[in-house]
């Protein structure tokens, strides 16, 4: 962290948000859980916020309706203006989505979106996810016996999947891939690149929604895409405006791809660095047992999940969390990565156990803001990991773990690259 943290009765808190911290934040989070479970700190952006690190406090905070998702409740000083939320969303007029609003608007929009984003739709999408997975593996294995699993696999899979689900035409999907790539660099690209990419995506979505609205048939057709479903969805005669539909499509794309990039990347890395667990899963898959795959993906979400901190909340009145008073207007960030390694909730929390049963992790949140896209992310994570381990059984890291770099950024946790080696599949092998 750039500024010296405030002292505690147990001495200074560990440095946060450094490159060393990004590589392994868990020792620092363990210190905070024990000595300063609700900790006020200055973030790299200059915004001061409270970090909540214990599991019980985290669940309480995620479900507390006195903590608003609307940035209008932030008592922000001038220097912090616009430094909360998703970069670029304010300038692009994309604020009216589920991560930034409270009931009753949240209730209305979530109900509308849920009609178009159902578990049945996700189940019907499973063959397409498998097709995309196999196609990407085919592509990078044709090139030899090495690959960067982030660039060649974990990143394109969810971006193409969510584009298909939303109804973005195939010929436009590479543009989305470029815009999405800029958005997840977290400062690693040209100055202003994130905001420009968000504005381009906003303009494209507005145009696409307008075109689809003009061409929408009177009755739904089988397999109708999600944007058409958003346009069609209504609640007591109340329709989504085009601006609301654009913001919802944006957040479904944004939240639906980076989390899955990191789930696949972090999950593969964890398996490659825990060979006994990886071999355990491969044996189960070879025997046709997918039970361990299902519990295993949940454990990977808990152990080193794709979302490190839950998105912003702001106190609408004084609130006490973990014995600490939070004042009106203060930002609060729940540290999911810390809560999901709390020894008060999880036995041997620093141990990866793919068969863990008592695993009510917070990787997809809790309460009314529980991730709407969790079923799709689980489907993609399970499909990606099972197919990788089955088709490339000797997959292995091609770099020292200490040399790997994690992307900067506050909310997400993910690797920049994941170099691997493998024996290419024999001709005709699937």
C-alpha cells in the first residue's frame, strides 16, 4: 500500500496492495482476521475504506440493507470522485445495473433479468460451452507443446460464451475480445484505454439493442439470445429502457467473463501446484464420476477464488460490524478471499481439498446481490477443467510459480499469464 497503514494495538498492519501482496495475500489477510478484522485503510486510488475479513462479519455485511450499493451514498471527498465502481462506467452512462442499485429498483431489474437468464437457458447452453472448449484446445495444441493458458484458453472461452449467450454476432465477437482485454489489464494498458474500451462497448451495445428491438418477433423463438430476452422481459407491463438494457448487458458481460477467466486460470494453477489433488480429480473423471468435479470447483472458488473483494458498499447510517462503528457514507469492502479462509468457519482453511463437503463459501456473494451468473460460471469452470485434464493428462507448469505475475486491481484476483507444457493429443483424440 502506498501510505503507511494506521497502527493497531498489535503493531502496524501488513502492507497491502503491493506486488508482493498480490502474489500471496493470504498471510496478510490472516493477520487482519486475527488483529484488525474490520480495518480502515487507504486504497491505491486514494479512497479510504473499511475491509471486512472474518467470515461471520462478511456474511452479515453482504446481507445488511443499511449498506447501499448505490455510489450516491458515498461521502466522497473531491480527490476520490469517480474512483469507486467499475472503471469507465460513469463516463459511459452505464451505472444503472444490478451492482450499483438497491431495492426496489434492484428487485425490479433482477426479476426482469432472471426471466431471461434462467438455469434452463444455462443447461441448454452446455453443448456450446463444450464446443468452444474443445475448439480452443484444438487451436493451441496444433501450435506445439506449450501455451499460455490465460491468453489461449481461460480468456477467450468465457468472452465467446457470454457473447453467444447475449446474442453478439460472431463477426463482432473479436471486437468484444479486444475491448474486454483492455478492461481487465487494470492499468497495464495505455492511459485512458479502459474508459475508451467501455465507451466503445457502450456504443456498440446501444446500437445492437436498438437493432434487435426493431427486428424482435412478436413471440419468443427457441434459443432466443439474452439481449432479446432482456428487451422482451417485462414486469407488470414495465419494460427495461434501452439504457437499462445496455447497462445490464454490460454488467452481465463484464461480471460474466473476468470472474470465469480467473476461475479457470486460478483453478488450473491450484491443481498444477497440488498434484495429489489434480491426480485425484483425474482418476474420478476417468471413472466417469463427476461428483468430485462439482465439489472441486466449489473448493477452488473458496481456496483461491476469482473475486478477491466484493464490490463496493456504502453505509446509509452508522453501522457496527465486528464491534467497529462505521459512519454514514463510509465505503465498505468485504474481503471474500479472507472470509473464505477463516479457520472459525472452515477446517484446515489453507488446505486444498477437492472433496470438501461443508463449503458454504462466499465466492459468489451472499444475500440479494448473490451472483446471477453463478450457474454459467460453474458450467464453464467444470467444463474447462474437466476437458483440460482429460485431453491433456500430463499438463504441467512451464515456469517457476515465483515468476508468475498477478494482475493489479482491487476486486478481481487473476494471473496475467499461465505458461504450460503438455504432450499434444494424438490425431483424432478428443
